[in-house]
C-alpha cells in the first residue's frame, strides 16, 4: 500500500517546534509518521516531547542523544554543551520514558524504505555523511532504493545511479526517479543548523514518488525562555534564532 509519509528527526526536546510540525503534518493529511531519533537532548521539554510522540507513531529509531540519555552510548565525545544538556536530560527523564528510549532500534525498514538516524552503514557509530566518500559508504550498505536520515540537522538529498557517482543537492522538492537510489536527510525539527531557524521535516508520497522538504515557523522565543529557565547552557537558546 502506497502512503503519504511525514519523516521527522532531531526534535531535541523542543516542544514548541514539535507541536508546530505536528499541526502542519496533520493539515497535510499524512498516513504514516516516522521519527528518526534524537527526540531528546538540548531542549527543555524531554517529557512533553516523548508524550507527544506516543500519540503520533511507534515507528521511531534511536539517535545518539536518546541512547546517551539512558547510558546506551558513550557521551565522552559530546562537546561540553551537548554533554551538559544530555546529563541534565538523563536526570529529568522518568523511568518509564527511559525504558521507551532503551527499547528503540537503530534501524527500521518498512515497505522498502530504510529509516535510520545517522548512516545506513555502522548506524551505532553515529557517523555523519558530509562528503562524497561518506555517502558512497552509506549507499554500499543501503538495503533497497531509499533511506531517510537525520543527525546532521542539515537537509540534503543524495542520489546515486547504478555505477555512477553520488550527487548531492538541496532542492526543496524532488521527484524520485526509478533506477536511482536515494539517501535523504530531512533536517531537524528542534534545532536546524542550515541557517534557517524554521523547523524542518520531510513529506514523501509513495504514489507520486515526490519528496518535499517542509519548513514551519514556531515560537522560538518560548523555547528559548524554557532553556534559560532550566539552567541549560545559554548557547542552546541563542542558536535557535539563527538556525546554527
């Protein structure tokens, strides 16, 4: 059955952004929702974001911040700001919500689509796809023709023809061509880093094979105030204004 998907990633405890995206995707009439990890970390509302997730979908994969908050991945490589936020998050989470994060798988595959937080290859290493060689490694490990990823907080479409090189482009709307494989980064709901502070998520219509990157405004000031009141590092509030 071909469906209309909403693909979200990197909410990072930003309830205002998450709520705005959920309102938008409901207006789009989506039939399935996937979340590509990092539901928590950085933002001040981990519990509320997990509660909203429970209402939306069970199709969720783990991100490094999700696992980091519950001790399932090493956080020694996190920068000081990220580490402070994830330690704060771990202290705030209820045992029920910790159990939910511990149950998350690294990769899910549904109807030929791969959903993973970081990369199709070695998903537990939390690597990024920033270069063509890194993209090539992802395509070599990819099962099927399409994967959706997050992690870098920067949306991009990677395409590879059989025997051809990887091409990367940042178009808002793309029609996926048969015979070409794709790895699509849907950006970040809660902490965009591509210079656009609006929340980002992806829409994919399996019938038309059209992918659309959506950008949604939200109450950034309210999210910033919560971060500051929680005693989290001020930089986490400041960066939301500029999408960095």
